[in-house]
C-alpha cells in the first residue's frame, strides 16, 4: 500500500536484525504466493471482489492477517485498481474485469508481528501495444530501483534510477504517493519517492527494509482521490501501472523478500 507523500519527514529509521529480516521474508513469501494465485485467477468476468476474497482466504490459511483490511478504515484485504485507477482501489462485487483491462493488485500481510507488501499489474486478455509497454517499463523501473538499494547509496539513488528510466520511455511518475520503509509498521521511515529530490536523502544502511513501488502513468503524472477517500485515479483517465517489492538492504546484493518463485 503506497504512502501519501509527506514532505515533513523526521521519523526514526528502524534497522532490522537478520532474524527479523528472516521473519519478514516469510511474511513476504505469503504475499508472493498469494499474488501468483491471483495472477492465475484474473480473467474476463472475474470481479475485483472475487480477487479480494481469494486473497483473504489464502492469507488466513497461512495464519497471517490481511495488512490492509481496516487500515485507516480501508474496507478490503486487497487494493485492486483497474485501468486509470493508480492505487488503493476498493474491491467491488459490481466491477467485472473486461478484455483489454489492466488490473493492479497490491497485497500485504501481518505475520509474526511483521509486515509484507508487494504489488503487480496484470493484463486481462489482450491489451494494446502501448499499454503492454507501460507494464513492461514499470516493471523494469522497479528492477532498476532495486539495483540501487545498496549499503552506502541514498534513497535518492533509487528515486533517480526509477525516474530517469520511466521518463526516457515517455511515461510519467506519480509524485503524490511513494514507497516506504516497512517492518513492525506497514509504513515506516524513510519515504521512497520514485522521483529525484536531491543528494541529501537518507543514506542506506544494512538492515533497512524498503517497499519500493513505482506508480507509472501513461499520460500526466497528476492524480486525484475519488469521493470514497481511497481510490486514486489519473487526472487524464489514462491507464496506470504499479509494481512493488519489499527489499532488504544488506552488506552485499539487495535481498528481494517478496520475490515470486519462477
């Protein structure tokens, strides 16, 4: 679940032990397995409510709690956002997926006191070339951001890697919502913007765990929140894509806790 950009900051950075990161990897593997199941389920005629219920049942089966349900009043276990919906879409029995849709599914769990969080965007049936490119660029921008999640780098290195690639490909980065630290709280410091804010951002330390999540729009970067208080849509109603991984900073390569098998 994306964090709304707060320019105030000032929260304390929480560095995790190897044991804590191991528990977080277990939590994120529940998320990863659930997303794989949902990806296989997505098809024409499936409702976003169907996806939500499947995610919740699988979560409970693994003795975890849905992280998003009840969080600040959010009504679903799954954030499921279709086409121009960027993030935080509310599951609905009335919303059936159609051929040509894209659906972003963002899922989190609370397991043994720690959170896992990841997201993917899935095409429904056949989508156009430009939409397919939007998905591919967003996914690749996440990989480029993750590659910068190294000891000694700064948050800004992640942000710059994502922004430079996305904008060079002719797409736009959402600025109102950002990634975040994660641990015993769903949203911890530091924020992880997908746009560059200068060289003075937080230095990355081994043991930090980051939810890196590019939100990329086909048209304008501008977004707005609907009257339900949650669903974020693009200002021009063009499609948006969203990918996310929870990543631990180590003394070596970044460790992607939510990596899906295969």
